[in-house]
C-alpha cells in the first residue's frame, strides 16, 4: 500500500512526529524541522493500520452527514432520476409520500424519523411491485424458478440468493436506473443455477446481459448516492 501525505515541518520546539487525518487535505504529518524523509516514511508505514481505519471512519462520517433531512427542496431518486421533494402538513389528509407531476409530495409533521419512515414505505411498495414484475419476466426468459421473493432494508447488499433459492432485494434498488435493477435481478436469478461467482456464473450473466460489466461498475461507483 502506498500512502500519500503532506508534511508539515515545524520550526517550533516539536520533538515528536504526529499524524492527522483531515477531510480536505488527507493525511498530514507534523514533524520536527530536521527529521529525515526516510524516518517520516517509516513512521507513516508503521501507523498504516491506524491511518486506513481513520480514513475509513472519516469517509463514513461524511456520508452520514450527507444523509437526508426530508425537507422541501431536497432531491430523491426514483428509477435512476432525481426528483425534488415538497413537504407540507395537512393533519386531516393522508400522511405519507405521493409521487406526481415529477415530484415527491410528503404530508408529514416536523419529525425526521417519521418522514424517513414514510419514504421507506413508499420505496418498499414501489420496489415490491417493480421487482416482482421483472423477476417474473426474467425467470421465464432464463428458465430459472426462484423460491420466495423478499424486499429488505439492506444497506450494503443490493440482492441475494439463499441456498434454497429465495431471492432478496434491497428496497434501495428502486432508486437505481431500470437497466441496473434488471442486472441485479439477472445476477440473483443466475445464482439459482450457479451459487458462487465462478467464471461459469459470469458467463451465464453475460449471455443474459452482455453489458453487465458496466452495470457492476455503475453500482460500485454510485452506491453512496442511495443512502436515505
Ligand atoms: Zn452474487
């Protein structure tokens, strides 16, 4: 592993080398003015575990800070497109999310958890309808019979296939573009025949979906966008 860092050489009476991870500047090493480069390098290499743990924690924290607040003007994904949200509170009308005229409308009081709950239920309902239809289509197309179908709240996994061929999909998938959803469906259906990610498995995925590599890459690069 190669680590990039910035060195701050202090003319003051600093006696030891120290490390700091900052959101904007990455890793900063502070060292006494005349410390040889080799010594700084060795120090950084010795602290490699601490550095990677701290950087990972910083990344996770910055994703959490970007978490939704469920206020008017925020944007939410649905089938790969992002739509603005309008929040209002009409206590005598049905609470929850409605999607019309290319925007989300949320009737809810000022309560982040409650608002999130309404969004999750809306996404789950849409995911259930959409994914059921598409699993049905591809299971006939590929001649692969799944067991039960479940919509989960999984945050890191888009889909899975159990030993007895029950398929699970995260409701978050409904935020992704249609061809990405179909790729995940084809992927999990293929596990009915091939449980591991063997070359044989990928060959079958490719036969059903020649552009699957671009979809995989897309999921890896865009995963962070679909955090609620
Ligand atoms: Zn898989």
